[in-house]
């Protein structure tokens, strides 16, 4: 402003001159600041591997550039049949350092069987900082249906008699038996299930109160599934619905675990922290590669 130093102008005069001053003399507007996105952790399902999520990774990179996405490469293929508590231990060791480096929180996207692994993680990890837990077509209330997976694993058994295997100590060594839920043998399920009955709070155990408290640390629970899944049976299990003894599906709000609030579902719903996103026309193996599903049910929650 060398040319103006000798002038004495009233404030109004200065204001009149401002439009004619060289642009370089005006203070630069601050650059807009875009907050960074929270890290995303992806956990695969039965017989899957990290490669299955290449499309999902691509979608996140396009819509949320710069997001740190970790697709955990553990218990791939047949190793996914390992007991779920063993998998919870392994995945827990993998996610702990990611959470520690993300003080503002992380997002979990957990597919199929992986959704149960993640729910158990939220129960046993005292200091987890999960903002959104996205359960992608996961049998959250268990599985009771004949699928290609079952026919391959137990070729001589049908769903009506699979309880004889799954509700034995030997059967509980297979991940799929850890969440096999036969509505016609509820007593056997409650006594034999070493995983699902525990994380559901359906059976008393000394950690029940602590696990419920830990689970309720989650910011948001996003439930995704649909009637054309073809694997999750009943498909409403993805939304915490399940069969009664007559194989009539009872929705989440009718389930004893909800009514008793045994692990926190009722509390989460009351605070508006449960999002349900049903989508028709998507087969089980396509949930993580369908762009419309991603944009509708996943992308909005990846803050």
C-alpha cells in the first residue's frame, strides 16, 4: 500500500477504494478444510479372502478418497471354519493397533460370518472405538437352512438333524456350528452353543454385564440384508429376526434377547443407533460388490 501512505482518508473512503486495490494486497481466503475420514476395517466371511472385497475397496476409494481401508487377511478359505472364539482372538489382535492409531474412531464392515466375529469383538474389547459397525448380510441371530456350504461340509446331514453334530463338543469346533440355531431344539442350543448363545446373553455367564457395556460403546449399528440372499436362513436373521418353534419368523422387537435387552439391542434402538437397510435382488455373494447397495446402505455411514 505504498501509494496510499500519505493519504488521510476517512474509513468510508478506504472502503470505496478496496475494489480497485490489486488482488495481491488483500488477504487470501483460508483454504477449505476437509476433515479426514475415519479408518475402515473389513472382516470377511466363510470361505472368503481379502480379494473378495476389491470392488468394495474401489468404491470407498472413489467416494471417500484418502480413507485408510484395511481388509484383514486372516482365516482365509478353509481356515474360516476354525472356531469363532479363535477367530475373535486373531482378528482382535489385528484391529487393536488400528484402533489405537485412530483416536477419533473407526468403522467396521463385516460380511456374513464375519459379522458375528465383529459383534463378539465389540463385546469383549473394553476400549474399542467403533463408530459404525456395518453388518453386511450376517446371520446375527443364527442360521437354520440347507445351503451349499452345509452340504459340502456335512454331506449326509440335513438341517433337521444337523443339531446332532453341531450341538456336540466335536461340532462346536466348526465355525458354522457356533451359530447353528435349531428352533426345534432350543434347550440343546442353549446348553451346547459355545458362541452365539453367549454373545446373545441367552445363557448366563460371568462376563455378561461387561460384554453388554462394551457392546454399547458402538456409535451406530447398520444392519444390511435381503430376501433374495439365498444363504442366510431365515434372511431376517441379518436384522436379528429368527424362527420360533413353528418356523414363523419373529422380528427383532419380538425376540426375547431384545425384550430382555440382554446385550443391548433395545438400548441401541431407543437411542436411534440402529439402522436397517433391506435390499431385494442381491444374492449372498454379491453384497460387497453391488454399487447401488454400497451407495445406499454403506457409504452414508463412513464419516
